[in-house]
């Protein structure tokens, strides 16, 4: 049963500490559920966001530099309330235009002056997006279900269509299962996109059946919504980017029919129609200015007043073909022929595309989920590189060396080309912690610099231009395959090889 009081931010901080202190998922769920049942209805949504290290508005433009520059004496005792923190977040997000930097600094100073030392630490983690306590969305969804005594699947479904786990929490605690069931897909309210798992090849992805094999663009995922002829565009993180893509707005506004929700990609094209490099597309997409990116659509979730996300892909494709003209749909084939699937993949890659996605014709659109109904296939490149330094891990990797700084040969020198902490098993983490402590030359508490003696084989999806690293390139989706004790550093790959890719 919920009580009737305004909840202190200190209660949330104490719960966060207890969640971080245990590795047991059920214990985390119980702690979070207990707090949720303490909250007033207006507190549930912001508290849910704070508990997973976010805000109801997502990132609000407070950078690490601004947070690091704060030097405000902590309050001697707790007086800050959850709703006061929420009000401060909203005011910080609204501070724009001339003089906004000074105004934000004043707001931050005032907020932190009300916070105790522990509350200041939590605020820094939330505003900086660096809260690590093992309470991600999945754990919180289970806690919401426990607190409201509803199935966790009902919570996940409602969060998917509401686009916000905090809103699902508020509805679950107020109106239970019936309230959650009433939340459905609505145009102009973005949902999380369906995601694809990986497959080693297009032939393997077919898995002996008939499937749609579709070109995968190396662009920016967008969701296009149209309601009463009004068009809004959203990113995969549900951020509104309508003003940045006027050509796409015009494109979607011109489609036949009524209300729509479409899933697709925005990408830049060169004069010959081939795709821009990924970093060029993302640079334009990330700009606050209007950009000339093109949109290509591959799925429809809502058409002519009817939600169709639960229909089979084959039915949704027919609806998509009625609404979106062929030039704005992604090329695809339907086949059960392994060789045909591999040829289509090779043609897509040779045309400059990222690869293909192989999709089950019978599957519904599982928003926010990653499963075997969609399987992406991309070229994989492997390189032998050297470890230059390693960062101490966080969360479950605390106390172990995790994030590798990778280098390639540049003549007689070594040049850094990227980082990765992907692909490491627990056994590898234990081994590399001891190995790199044996090789260390310095440790600043965050990064351990090592003698460049250890070769590692790394798989990557590609290379892009970058000014972040001295080599002028950065690895895309790097992950560790294995350590190469059989290979000397003199034989690792060169920066020129990476640049050619």
C-alpha cells in the first residue's frame, strides 16, 4: 500500500546504495519494489528514471565538464525531495539561449547546495549518465511488476508503447493490469524499435526456411509518425528530430492514406546515388541544422487508423507497399535459396551498403526486443593489434582491468586506433588483469599504461575517419576474438591497412 507523504531524495539514494551493494537480482528487485510502494503518484515517473541513472527528459545537455566544475559545499542534513530534483531537471532542460550557461550554473549550484554529500554523488551520476548499480531497465521492470502485483510482461509491453518505463510504472501502481493493457500504439508517440540479432552469414540466417532478405543501410534509424497530416520524426532513442529532416517530413506527408507509423533509416547519398560514409551521415544527422538526408522505410506499425504491429511481417509488407513508393523502400528478396541469399548479401556490400537483415515472414513487430525473427549479417574483418593501456572496470567488472586501448603499427611506431571492452569472458578478464598488471608502467587510478608486448586479435565491422585517435581512424564495433601469444608485435597490422578499409 502506498503512503501519503512526499518522499525524500535521500530515500532514493539509500535504495540506490543497497541495490549497488548486492549482486543478487532478486534482492535488487525487492529493494526497488519497496521504494516504489513508498512513492506518491507524481513521484513514480521521475523516481523510476533516477533509479536507472536517467531523467524523464533523457540527457538534458549537462556535460561532464559542467558537473566536474561544480564546487558546492554539501548540505549537513537531508532536506531535498524527489519532486524538487524533478523540478530542477525540468528548469535545467528549459534553460536555452543567451545567458543559458550562467543560468544553468546557478541552477546547478542551488540544487547541489541542498544536497548532502551522498545526494551530490547520486546527482552527478544521474546528470552525467554514469550511474552504475546494476539496476537497468529489466531489473526495474521486474520491480514495478512486484510492487504493483502485475505480470512483468504487461509492464514491458506498456513501457514499449508508452515509450517510457516510468510512465508504465505510474500506470501500474495507480491502475494495475487493466491500466497497463489500455496503453497501446499511438501515432506521434514513439516506441522502441525492433532489433536484430546477428548471424554469421545470410545462408545461416535463413535456417532452412523462406525469409525476406533485405538490404541493411549504414545510416541512422528513424521512426516516422503521421497523425491528422502532422508528421513527427524520432530517433531510435525516441528523440524528436523533425526539424532536422524537412525533406523527410515532406516525403512522409505526401504518402497516400491517413495516420501512419513507419520504421526506416535516414542516410546521406552521394551524387551517383551510393551511400555516404556512416560518419558523414551521422555528422549531418547529429547537427542541429536542417539536413538533406534521405529516408528509406522497411516496416509499418500503424496504417489508416489501425495498429498492425502484431500482424505477420508478410501482412505488414503488403501494407508498406500500398503506402510507400518503391524508391523509398529498401531493396529485398523473398527466398529459401542459400546461394541466392549469399549473392544478395554480396551485391549489397559491393554497392556500399552495410549488409543485409534476414526477416521471418511470420513474425510480428516486437518493439524494443532483439530476437531471432530479424538477423543481421555484416562483413566481419579481423586484425591483430597491440594493447597500449587498459582501464579499470566498473560495476560487475570493478577491480578488474577491462577496456583495452588498441594500437597498430605506423612504421617503427605504434599508434592508437580505438578501444574495446566487448567479447571478454570472465576468464579472459581474470587473465588479462594479471597479465597487464605484470606489464604496467603506470597507473593513474583509471588507466593502466602497459608495455606494448601483448597482441590481441580483434574483430570489427569497419573503420571510420576520426580525429579522436592519433591514427586518424576509429574502429567500429570492435570486440576481442582471442589473445595472440604466438605473434610478435612486429607482425601486427599497420595503420595503412586500417586506413584502406
